């Protein structure tokens, strides 16, 4: 039988290869076993699904297995953003939730996310138990319960509308572009804006499980349509949500891409200046911009760095007060709302910041770069055989690797992957140059992340890192 492993946020697989009805039912059986042992099963489970091929049918298959185990089930009556499912878990006080999605993966993938009782990503300890139950073939039986349909979207939309100041957004008279990337966030922001007379244009909101021409991931090059529409329609910003709407990307009024690092930095700056009464530390993943460190330090907030994957930020939110936490892939969350990332809420909050400051999105980015120094970033994903990626990580971590290209390695960190800090030039007191090599634990994939104080330097370091991974250019040995 296929070995089912959960990654940073759930189990994913290629439809009809490893992502089959049989394997989905195996995962549902394992979740049932976990809930029966560790939670109050009478509180039931909620199940949501996105716009991917077969998602509703896979959700129904999960519901059948869980109901047969004696656990009451509510299934969404429509495509549901992941944060809406998480909000239902928290507010309905259920024993957990299942989301059928593979988020930003290509069209032929699907997956299963498990949300714990607090309305956020399951902790690594919970995931390990579920994986153990999958391997054991757990498929508990009980008195079969009813499966009901429910609306998880309406209460969630009401909650995010209360969190953001929509009256202020409406008065600011900005115009926004919305790119749903054919995902589960379809029509949510557009309907919120329409009700309040906020100017907007929406694209890629139709259901198309092929996600034509893109992966539903809010990064370049998949965001080109949003970059074009924001200029064509003379908008002040574009907001882009991924396949299950828990991540965000954006484009400025000139069509330039605004990555998650800048979005996180804008939201943090807004919190520490406009909402000083919101208590808590700042949590960021190992692969995010160090501009956040500068903002937190200036405003006396403790910054905590954690592993890659929102589950680690969620862990921190369960342990202590975290005012905001975020990761490189566009997942940013506010503990006072949910210990969960939320692309739709963050879109509303970006609009809120623009209204508060009276600035377009591009002007907000420029102000940050001016105040904290230029920070630029890029990522490259390499699909390479496991032996090449493992060898590269081993070489990167060895004492023999002391430089990358023409730059010396000043120090290394290995919290999650291997990060080099380089003696590259720093422009205008901007970002210290670093590069991170991180190997996927579930795929033949290596990700390379780079930050530096100029776009040219970022690209130079990125190309040197790719060459290092390919082992075409041996690392200098001193």
C-alpha cells in the first residue's frame, strides 16, 4: 500500500496515482481513530472542499468513513476557503475539521488537511498520530451517524468584515482588482466590496479545475493576469488568493508584483503603529525577510523565528501571545482572529492599511524600503532527483563549503535547511545577503531562497546557488 506522509500542512498526491478514493478513505479512517481516542467525538467534524477536480466527491467519501465510525459530520454546501472551514471548527467547537484541497499545487493534485479543535493547522504531534493510524490501517466502526450540509462561508465572511474597517475602506475611494486564481476564494471579496460600494474588478473567479495555464499559487509567473488587469483597469492594488484562499499575493498599481514578504511587513508596520494595544510577539518562518526583524526591533516587539510551515507558527500561537505570524509562501495569520493563515482577511487588511495611510500599495512598499532599507527577494524551485538534492544539502552543511561564488560565507544556520549569510555588499543600509537551500521531505524538490539589498545581487546569488546544487561549480575550499 502507498506510504501516506503529511507535509508541512497535510497530505497531497497526484489524482488517480496516489490520491485515490481508497487512500482518501484510509486517511479519513486514521482521522476517525485519532478523534475517537483524543477528542470528544460527539462534537463532530466539519468537512470543506475547494474547486479542484473531484473535491466534493472526495469530501463525501471522508464523510461516509467518519459517519460510519459514529462521528457526526457536517459537510460544506459549497466551495469553501480553508480559513472558513477553520473558523467553523473554532466557533462550532467541533472535534476538528477536514479540508479537501492541495492548495497551490498543479491541477492534477489534491489533498487532505486536518484542522484541530482550536481552528488551525494540526500540530506535528497530532499529524504523527494520524500517520501512525494510517500505517496501522485504522478504520473504526460505530453507530453510523447522519451527514448534514452546512454553510460555513457566511459566518466566516461576517467575522472578517468585522475585523477590518470596511467603512474606512469605502470612504478611501480606492479601486481594487481581485484575482481568485479559479480557487475557493471565488466571489468572496467581490461580494464584500459590492455590498459596500467599493470599486473593484474580479478575474479568474469561474470554476475551472484545470487552472488553465497556471498553478493556483499567488507568485510569479502565475499572477501575470492580475499584474495586467491592475494597470488596465487603473486599480490601486490587486489582491490574489491561492487555490484554497489561505495565502495571499498582490500587485501594485504599476503592475509590479508585491510578494508575501512585503505584505507581511506592511501588515506588521500597521499593527505596531496603528494597533499598539494589540499585545503579542511576532513570529516568522526561517525563509522570510529580515525586514520584519528591523520593524519588530524598532517598535519593541519580540521576534521569534521558527521552522517552515504554518503549523510551527500555529504551535507558537498556542503557547504564547503572537500578534501576527507569517511564512514565505503567503500565509499570514492574526491570533486574535484564528491561529491560521487567511488570504481573504489579509486582502481586506491591506485595503484597510491603504485607507489608513492614504497610500496606494506601491507607495506603501516604497515607504517601507525607504524606512528600513532596500530588501529584495527571489525563490527558485528545482525539480531534481533526491540523490542530487541530498548531496547538495550535505555539501552545504559541511565545513568545507566556505564560499558561494565570489562571496565568503560569514555564518550558517540550519533551523530548517541550510542558510548561508554572505559578505556581499549592502546597498543603502539594506538587507544582509543570505541564501537558503531547503530540500522537500515529500517530493524530489529543492527550493532556493535569496534576500539581498538589490535585485541584481539577488539574481547573482540565486544563479550561484543553482550552480552549487547542480555541482557544476564546486564550492571554494579554503
